[in-house]
C-alpha cells in the first residue's frame, strides 16, 4: 500500500509539473497548431458539426479533459473520506496557473472560463474515482456476504 501511494505521488507530481509548464508557457501552446485546428474544425463543420462548436468550445473541452487526471490523482492521494477536497485543490491549481498568466505572461490570457473548465475536469476525475470505489466496495460487500453464507452453511 505504501508503494502504491509513493507511485501515485510521483505520477501526480509529474502531471502537476507538466500542467504548470503548459499553463505557464510564455506563448499559447496551440500557437503552432492554429492552421491545423482551423482546417480540422472547417472539415468537421462541413461534415455536420454544429457551427456553434468552434475554437472556444474546443479549448473549453480540452481544458476539461486536461484536468480529469488531476481530479483522479488528487482524489486517490487524499484519505478516502475526503474525496471532495480534490475539487477545491484542482480549482486552486487552475487559479494559480491563470494568475501566473495574468501577472507574468503578456502573450497569454487569463480566463475565468479556463478555471471553470479545469474545475469541471477535476469534478469529473473525482466522480470517476468515487464511482469506481463505490462499485468495488459493493462488489466486496457482496463477496463477503457470500463467503459468510457459505461458511454458515457448512
């Protein structure tokens, strides 16, 4: 169990460092991909993707997906009785990145929408852990009941 926590802490630290590097990179990380993104969105719109789904929606979705692992990792590192504490911690990480962009990076744009999307991603990550733990706990209780019933029948 101790080895698992150490491994989780290392993975979480590496992911958080990566998130900070990406979030605090001096220029937008998609700057070199702008042309490709526009072409792909144009193709998808031609194929039926609603026209309302554009750059902003794509960025919002990417921010959500980017923070799902943060929610999972923080939740797994916290005591089992405190899974929801991961949500404000994820929001705090996001807020720190956005504050760094605002104060230190003139080529980047701090956004409340990014904090919202990142927090939604954290919530999804926490929900994944809580649901899986609930399923595993229910399965464990069923197995335990079945073992007791089998033992009593002997």
